[in-house]
C-alpha cells in the first residue's frame, strides 16, 4: 500500500510539473537581459527648425546657430542639436562655419561639441581651409578647436592629415598630435 501511494504521488508530481511547464510562456525560460547601458534621456523640451543668435555685452553678434531640432534638459546647462550649422567670426574678424550630424552647446563653458561628419570652413589670413573629422570641440570665447580623432585639413596649396589637432584660430596655428601626413603643392 505504501508503495502504491508513493508511486501515485510521484506520478502526480510529474504530471503537475509537466502541466506547469506546458502552460508557461516561453519568456519565463529565457534569461533576463541585464541593461548595462543607460537609456537616452528624454528631453524636457525641444524646438524644431530654429535659428538662434547670441550677442556680446557690447551688442555684437557672437555666433548664429541653425538646427532642424534642438533639445533642452532641465537642470543641464547644455542643449543637444541635430544637424547643427554654427557660424561665427573669429576675434580677427574672419568667418568660421561648422556643421555636423550632432552637436551639444554648453552655455556655461562656452563650448560646442560636434560629432559625426564634422565639417569646418575656416577663413585664414592668406587663404581658406576645410577641416573634416568625426569629432570636434570648439571653444567660442578663445576661438580654439580641438579633436582627438583623425582629421583632414585642406587648403589651396596643401593637404594635411593626422590624428589629434589643436587649432588656435586667433594665432592661426595648428598643432597636430600624431600620424602626420602633408602634401604641399605650391601655386
């Protein structure tokens, strides 16, 4: 009798386990994914198709900024942009135009960070230059542009490439960090 009760209990447990597994959704048998990456925060507010101009205390235009979309985050002193176009004049009065796929303007640090297909048109004393890279930081007050990424700098007489650049647009000096390659063609 004890054997029959033990056999009946074992069969009942096996049938119950089978039914429980059979009725369970497949997701219950998968491992839960650990979200190691932070999700992109949602903007507190945004504007579309904007043109913004910033002026100095004396009333001179410091720069203008165009973007199809700008996002603001509460408590943050920066704005993020899609396809930003930034235009200014250096302290020497020469035009500078910057564009990229994405950008962040930090208003407290007067810093513009550009990412993805960065293109800079720089008017120098003797000619114009075109700078391309994947990442660029431009300090609006000091007119200094820096990148740690690979870049190409093209002028009418030369083609320069390398990795890492610090461009002081007031003094018109360019310091290249590594992997320098220059082709010079006199006019």
